C-alpha cells in the first residue's frame, strides 16, 4: 500500500512570503493530521480532519495558517505571511479513522526554512 | 500542550546492549504509542499499548505501562546500529467530538555505537 505523500520535500522562503504544502494520505484513511516539528522537539498537532471536516484546530495560528481538505482526500496547509519562527518540518499523517487506538502513518515531511 | 515527557533526552550505548527509554504523562489515557524517527524522515509507529494492558512485545521491543504511576517504558534489546533514531511516546488527550488526539513528547535521541 502506498504511504502518505507530501510535497515539496524542502522549501526556503523569506519572511513575509507565503508557502503551501500538499499532502495525500493513504487511500481510504478518513483522518488526516498536520503536525509542526521544530528542531529538537516533538511534533505538535496543528489541525486534524475527519473526512473533510475539522475535528481540532485549537493550536493552529489562524491569523497566518490555513488548511483545507477538499473532498476528504488530499490536503493543503498554507502559511501567509511566514515568520522566522515558522521554520520547522511540517508532517502530514493519516489514520483509518479518528477513534481510539488508531496508529498514525506519517509522510516524510516538508522542511521549511524561513530566512 | 505536551503530555508525554521522555527520559533521558539522549542516550548513547554500545551495539548489542539494551536501551531503555521512559515516558511520563499527566492525565488519564486510552492508549500510549511509541514512534521512531530517523534523521530527516517521518515518524514510524512501533507499538501501541492500551490502558488496560501492562506489557506488550514486538520483536526486540518491549513496552510496559503503569497507569498508577502514569509512566511507560520502551526497552530495545540487543541494539543495532540501525536502531539509532529519536523515539517518541504519544498519548491521547481527552476526546474532542469523540476523536483521538495524539500528543507527542519531546523524544529520546538514541545513538548506537558500533
């Protein structure tokens, strides 16, 4: 089975520019997650979708970050405008559904550098 | 919010030795999961232990869970160079709309020396 696909792999932008990341989860997985991982730290959940509805976006900086999951399949995460502190790896993950005891499958991530 | 806290933050051992990593958490949980992350890659699920389980094995991995102490440990036996990675525990926070929300700790960076 194909894994979680993410692109681009790397992105370098200047502060105040905008950037978008794309994620295609494992086929049939209802739940999709975006995590932010700053160097040396654990992943922090930004937003969680169940099909195309948002389950949790309590830690998403909504003044600059937005995410959508059209048709309940792939998803896009956008940052506009970017700040220096947004430099991190952005990880997408999916799971079969959003109930308990589900393991997450992660993509390789997009490494963002904001200069 | 960060629920799980791993200890130690870094661990360096010789190949063939056993490695033990610990995770402590604050609130009640439904399950606790362990993930591995190789440098520059995404996380890979290793093992899930439910709150009503005390011990679980998978190959060279052994996970224990003590809900009274709110702690878990991951033991890797007969370590190999390929085990060099960061290891994270993840716990589920109280549900939102019935959905599991996994919160990751800061991780333990494990180095296996040949």
